[in-house]
């Protein structure tokens, strides 16, 4: 078993802006080779956490380590091993696409020119186009190319698909990020902060849901899909109010009832069948559905 430290190790992180507690006692660990989802609504504390990882903010409480190093004391060593795409990207307006990429490459010891050419063609970016004439989506595409071509050990993405159209988003996530990790699956790690969870569903290995600066849920993705279920029931007649304890949500439309649960699915299905149900089926929740139900999760997990 590898003795390497976690790629990201956050312990009891706290950060405030005046009276606003942006992050409150957050802890998480990201192991090498994982695609880690950091999920939350806008304003939940995601970007503040990422800025602490990047030493753009100094934590007011707790500890942050990247590759086992302190981002404040070892900033150059940390940043030489990662790439970061913020939620709002900017380039020198007078530089062309070609000049911008060459500028970024000059700071790196490694740069995959073949990958660069492939991504420029895939995104349809013209090398002579100036940054000040590019759309928000094009600037995001350029930032993603600049982040991936050094083939870093860690890719930190803060709302990386913001401004991209649906087709480009899908190709970037499924093809580009997938290919980046496949190039060295044991050592390339992705930390993606987003509220567009469905687009990353097939890539996420583990995730944390954050709300109002605090962790709501932290799980392996496969374990979460196994644990959280949607049970669909159709009764012979419109049932009386169902008294079901320890479920996340119950929705009824006439004879049909949908139940979200995170425990004892088999026992619950058996009980529903005993209430003269015509049909009882269950399926795993997607990560997005778990995220949407997070307010109910807060009550159950408290």
C-alpha cells in the first residue's frame, strides 16, 4: 500500500468575511488518482475553500495541506505540481491564443504540444485570435487547455464548465478530463467544485456536499448510489397518509407514491407490499438527486 500523503488534506477549515462564516469546520481528504466532487449551491463555501488550497486566502482556522505541503510556506513547490481553473478566467487582452499558451508554457517544465494541438482543434480555437475578442466560453476553453497541457499531478477546477455550451461541456468532461486521468490513473487527481453535478456523474469517485460552509455528506460515489434509493409504489386504491419514519421524502400522486430513503430499503419495500401495493420498485439515486435531497439529508444525518 502506498505511503504517499493525501493529495488534499483539509482539517477543520474555517474562514469568515466579517460576520459571514463562509466555511465552518470543514474537513476532507483526497487520495491520489481520484476524481473528487466538491458539491454545493452558489455561496455554499466552495470557492472560499479552493482559494485556501491555492493560498489566495489564508485560513483563519484549521489546516490545509496539498501533497503534504503547506500552500503558504511551500507555494512554489505546491503550484508547480498542479493546475487551477477558477470560476472566472482572464488573460492579457493583447495576447493571442498562441501567445497566451506559449506564455503559460514558459512557466512549466513539461508541456504536451501534441495534446495542445488536439485540444485547439477539438475546441475550434484560432491561434491568432486575441483574448479581448474571445467570448466567455472561449476564454474558459483556453484556460482548460492551459491547465491540462502541463499534465499536472492535480487538476483543481472551480465551476470549470461555466460559459460552455452543452455539447462542449459534455465533450470536455467525458473526453478531456477522462483522457487526462487515463494518462496516469494512479497519480493524476481531479478536484472539481461544481453545482452541475449530473455532468460529472460518471467520473466522480468520491464527493463532499457542502452547505452554508459545513459538510452535509462525504461518501464514496458507488457507496452513495448503493445506499440512497428511490422507491416507487402503486397501490390498488388511494392510500391513507403513510406514516413512514426515517425516510428522506415522500411524494404522493393519487395511487402512486415515491419515497426517498437511505436505509433499510428491503424492509421498507416489504412493508409497502404488505399494504396491498400493486407494484413496488426501487432504483439508486444519482449524485445529483442526492445533492437535491441534501436539505432532507441534513435532518436525517444530524
